[in-house]
C-alpha cells in the first residue's frame, strides 16, 4: 500500500478553506474508503491515555505509510498553498492518541509552538457516542461556551481537520470516555519552546512504557 492508495489528495486540493469561526478545512474520508480498514487494523492497541510519538509505537506497514504520507512533501505543499503559509523546513511532531478520558475535550487553544494543527480521525462511523455528539470536536466562537460552535467534526472514517493556530482557535468536545483514535501532526515553529515540547512528548512516552512494564 502506497501513500497514494491511502490519501485522497485530489479532494484535499479541491476542499475550500472556511474562515468561520476561524480558518480551517474539514475533509471527510481523506483516507480512501478502500484503504481505511487496513490502516485502522495497522494501528497498535493502546491502553494508556495521552498522546504518543508515532516513532515510539509499533505500527504495522499501512499505518507507517499513513504517517509517512502526512509527513511527506505532497501533503506539506498542499497545506502551505491552501493557507498561504511558508512551511519549508518547519519541523513536524506526529503523535497518536487512542483513548479519551474524563478530563479530555476541555475548551482550549493549542500551544503557540504549533504553527498548524492536523487531526486525522480513525474511528468507525457507526459509534453510538458520536451520534450523541460525545467526543465530536467543536470549533468554537469563544473560550467559555461549548454549545456556541460553528462546526462539529465527528472523529470518524478518516476525516481530516486542519487549522493554523492562533489566539482565538478555541476548540473542545463533549466528554467521552473510551477508545478514540486520532492522529495529530503539527508543523512546529523552530523556537526553543517547540523543541522542548517535542522532547517532552518523547520523555512522556518513555515513562508510560516503563509504567506499563512495571
């Protein structure tokens, strides 16, 4: 399986950018339906909460190819063009989260060290929780009201969400406890803060592996 087998880059190029409530794109089925089952099956079982660097996980070939595609030049060039950004040389941080807990989903903006946030959702679309809007990411008008949202993104079936970060890119979701796979990639700044954040993720993953082993 190649990157071109996995991703629908043509649909990504054709997807319009929305500016409400902040600049973003949402693309359902960015992972092609014919490839989705194989990609999901290639993900590792994850019992711990938190985000793990993909380099610290045992990914099967289809999942490794998915990560390579997200981190590759084709995806980078499309995102740079769509948002009018210069992303050449921007470091990437790619993590996988497999579980959501009681404290997840609170309204927030992402770290200023993250120039662009890319979220790729890898859960089956027939979940009852999604139908009840639990765990569905909302793009919000403010940082106080989870019900004051413009867009709600069910975390399913290879849906892609991309937005450049900023001081008003508020997002969050209704509480969901359970399995919720999401691949997150960020184009980072080259600041000391960005380097520290990437290092922190790797240290955190190492500690979690030691805790499980114990």
